[in-house]
C-alpha cells in the first residue's frame, strides 16, 4: 500500500510541476513514506532524517532550498513528535491526508512547519488526480489499485487500526474507472489492495453493496486485463463467494496470500484473530477444491507475549501441514498503544530469534521445494520487462515467481506458455513453447 500511496503522491505533485528523481542530491523535495508496523521500520526513519538534515543544511548554505516531508504511518502515529525530534522536517502528513500536500507545501514555502494527520480517506480519493498514459506506461504492465483502507479488527499486536483508521471501501464505479484507465494505457495485471481487502464492501451507482468476489467478476470482464490478484486477506473474511471466484474466474491467479500469524489456537485467541487453526486449514481445503492448482503464502509472528515452546511447535506443525509457496515471518515487535505491548509476559529476544530462525529455515525449504517442483512443467508467464541479458525477457508465473526466457521484447505485456527448465534460488529459467508444440506434447 505504501508503494501505491507513493505513486499517487508522485501523480499529485506531477501536476504541481514536480518530477521524480532517483537521486536524492537532485531533489528539491524529499518525502519519506514511512511504515510503523514494526519498531525497526519506524526507527529507520530517524536515522534517514539525520542524513537528510545534513544534506539540507549544506544545500541551504549554498542558497538552495530543500523541503523534507514525513508521510505514512509513522507520521500518523507520532505526528508533531517528528517535528520536535528533527528540526529539518518541514511537514508531517498522514496516509489519509496526503492529497493536501500541494496546499501544505505552499504554506511550508512561507516557513511554516505543519502537521496534518486527519482521517480524510474519502476526500483523499476524490482529490487525487489520475496519472497520465505516459506515467502509467513508465510504471509497467502490473499495477496496484487500492479498493479498501483501514481496519476494524484490532489484532492485539497491530498498529494498523490506529494509523490507517476505520475500514472504508471505495465505490465500485471509482475502482472500475481507475482500472479502465490503467488497462487502456497498457496495464495487464491488476492487484487489488487493502489492509483487509476481502472485507471489501463497496457500493455501486444504485447504492447496492458489492463483495470483493463481485468486484473481481466485474473487472475480469474488462478487455485487456489478463491477470487479477488481491492482497491482503484476513481468514475471517474469506467468504465462500470469494473462494468460488477462484473456480469461476480464470483470470484470478491461483495464489492466495492469507496471513495466519500463529499455529496455536491459544496464541490466536490472545492475538484477537477470531479464527482457529482448523478454520484456516478448512479455508485452504475449500480453495484447493475450487482451484486445485492454488498455492498459499502467509505471514507469521513468533514470540507473541506468552508464546510457549509448545505454541511455537504448533506453528511449525501448521506450516508442515499446510505447505507454503512463500511467506513473510517476523519477530513480535511491541507497538505503543496496542494491548500486546502492555502484557507482562513478553518473550526473551534470544528465544524470539531462535524461533524465527527455525521457522524461516522451514519456510525457505518449502519455498525452494515449490520452485523446484516447477521444473518440467509448462506454465503461463506474464512478461513484464527485458531480462538481464541481451535477447532475454522476464516476467512472473501465476505464483509470482520471476521467470526468464529468451524471447522478443514485443512479448512484454503478453502471457506466454513457458516450459520451465531450471529453478534457481530466486528465479526460474524457461523456454517459450508454441501452441503447436504444446499440442503435440
Ligand atoms: N491486514 C493483514 C496484515 C497487515 S500487517 C492481516 O490481517 O494479516 C502485515 C504483517 O505484519 C502482519 O500480517 C503481521 O504478520 C506483521 N505484523 C503486524 N504487526 C506486527 C508486530 N507488532 N510485530 C511483528 N509483526 C507484525
Ligand atoms: Fe492489523 Fe491485519 Fe489484524 Fe487489522 S486484521 S489489526 S491490519 S493484522
């Protein structure tokens, strides 16, 4: 979602005459779009700001200007404290008010230091300009579209409900219009995003409510779209119509990111996740019935307060039973203001480290095995860009694996059939297969 937000900020400021640069030293304006989910991410901001402050001072000594903005969830959570901790920061703007950046920047030019962290999510989407065809093209054939923001779940470890605010779904027509514009400019894969994307419940022009499954069905009808994905889902909102959509909509990729966090019912309860391990396994079973080639990925937290060795072993057992194509796993990080952080039974750092290492070893084995099992199969690849070597093109498998083949650049934006010949640790190598050749085989 931060990638999407950063893109929209770039669109917005493009209209004000700003252009993006990859070189900090060239920038008149630097925006740090920040993440507050774990302490490590949040702390990085202040060391980054320290470096920028030096640059700003040098710049100002030679009579040139540099404005520094802190956006995102650290801005939301820490607000004015950011201005206090780092004098060089000009503006602090939250994830639901960044559409006001042009106005705020005008005020900052007059020397004011401001904070805007209002939850104005509906105004935000109305105020943001759509990107030009050239901007869309420059960003490639795969794009994100935010359909839902915020969260009402209050898992006891998580800051998102406090930093992104309450659950809000965008109207169907807005999403269709934004998607149409992307597809008309050459985008071929759309990933619908939201903190709780499968809790999506948006209204159409008649005021009727649509589920995520209905929305996916509508977008799948759009000419030019080749692939649809959605992320991130919560197990509790994994409705049967969404599971059925995996059978009914061939464009919907058979790869579902469904965070489980823990394999222990006791810990899940303490985390306020509102589902059990059995519920989770049942969802996977129903998904596999709907779409037998579906693969799963997940998020895990180890060392939640009170997690015993037995609880952790239950997580390892769940991973062995479910089997994941890829995953993200983290040590529990106490976040200010969340119930988990208040608990007295915090887990030792050393124990967390050892559990994370064991879990990541198992998850990595599963990822490698999943990749290795692709060798010998013929799969669809959406080509996205030229490969590293001359005459090569690169793309993604249905399971988000990077795939390289020898092939013509005009296949970028197309889905090709590829026979996988080798699996490296981070990508697959394949050979383009013609329809005739595949039919013979
Ligand atoms: N809405 C999604 C995920 C949002 S945050 C969901 O409900 O699953 C992304 C991931 O960050 C989470 O799935 C969780 O694994 C991790 N995370 C969130 N808070 C954390 C914390 N305090 N410590 C460690 N990991 C955390
Ligand atoms: Fe955080 Fe996701 Fe739980 Fe919401 S559902 S509180 S975003 S982990």
